[in-house]
């Protein structure tokens, strides 16, 4: 079976030092983990997710009808693309460097990729972007294009500096996709939601109708409920301070090993080694990085920020000549 490239566990299991994913390395969030562990898996969730929709809407101060639940960000990407195609969409605009699932979904529905957002029926934004963790320079132009625009905000809760390039008024004109499992350090629990634009309630209902029954299981409901709680938000704010310190150390470590380290606002960053890496040798040493070729950035690796112990293990492995080709 051929699958899209992803970070995280692979055929060898869970890496001892996993720099390849963008989960919050301070996590898991204690209150969110407890909520997931106590989730009642004996019963179906409410198929309408009434209470969950209300809590998410209250957290974002939006109308409940604007909340669209999804099995995961990738599930929403596929469903949203299918909906735009059903409505007659044929052209897509994507950032130059982007998460591969946007393109895979567009290819599945035979969308033509265009370079001018004004010609697109569907457009994807992500801030902080992946893999670079930066603002999208074309964001305002894309929002003004007239396309159905989705802003992927997977990493917004883990932003370490900077701010979203879209002002509050512009944010109300786009679909906002949220995947809190990364911020909570619980990526194994799949669950996401989108906030529809202010005047897109009919479109939100249409997307709900395209979803399977019970897109979220009991554990995902528990995670999303916990995500909006004051205790989880307080923990998240404290975790960002630790991540900032870890990021500084990790950047300095790689720069000291002659890597070219790229800037970014997130809890991850991209860097290019002084010579090609032998990724299998690194993986055998229990270390996994994310090759960014599938994002459109060959010769670089994306590294999530990990604690000093993990950084020391990475430095030791990189100093051994066998990890280089």
C-alpha cells in the first residue's frame, strides 16, 4: 500500500527521539489526557454532538451553526475538496511549500493547480506554515480572490512568536481548520473541527451532510471538550515558555554542527545539513527527522522542538560519521 509521507511511528515502531512530528513535546496535557482516559467508550457519542458544538462555539465566540466537526484535519481536507468539486470547482491554489494532503486531495478530484489565486475555486493557507513555520506571504491576496479559502490553524496554538497575518475581519471570511491534538500532545487521538465563514451557514450544513455518521468517537469528543477548558489553556500557555527555551538550544546545537537553520515562528523549524543524511542510520539510533521533500523543500529536514535530553542524543548521532552518506 502506498501512503503519503508522514512523521511519527513507522514499521520500526515509535522512535525513541521523534523530531519528525509537530506534537507539543511538553505534553501530554494532564487534564486532556485524563479526560481521554476517562472517556466512556461503551456508548456512541451524541450523533449531533450538541454539547461539543456549543462548547467549541463558545470558546471561539461564534454561532454554533458555524462549527463543522471532522474526523481529523486530513479527513476534512478530503471532504472539503470533494464538496468544492461537487459545487463545480476545478482549480486549486496551494502555497509553494505545503502539507501534501492538500495536493493529494486535489489530485484525487482532478483539480488543476493554478498560480494565480484569482483563478482558483479552492485555496489552502496554513499559518504558521508547514514545514517552515512562517506566515504565508500571499494570504491577503488569496482571501480577496473569491475562492473557497481554508486557513489551516493546526499550529496556531503552538506559535512561539509573531502573529497571524490575517486581521480579525479577514478571518471571518475564511474557513478556519483546528486540530488541537498537536497542542495537547495527544496526536494519537484523531479529531478536528472547522469554523465556517460568517455568511456560510448553508455551506456548513452541506459539509455536515457529507460527513459519515459519528465522525468523532468518544475519545475525540473528550479531547476536544478538554481542549477548550481553562486548565488545558493554562497548561498550554506555560508549555510555550518551555518550548521557546528548547527551541533556542536546538537551533544553536544544529548551527554549531554547520547546519543551515531557517527562521520560523513555530515550535518546529527546517534546517539543511552540511552533507546528505543517512536517515536509516539515524532511525536505527532511535532518532527520526522529517524529510521535507514532500513539502516541496528537498535537501532540508523539519525538526519538532524536543527537550535537551533528546537534543543531546541527536547531537551524538550526528557527530558519528555513519549517519552521513
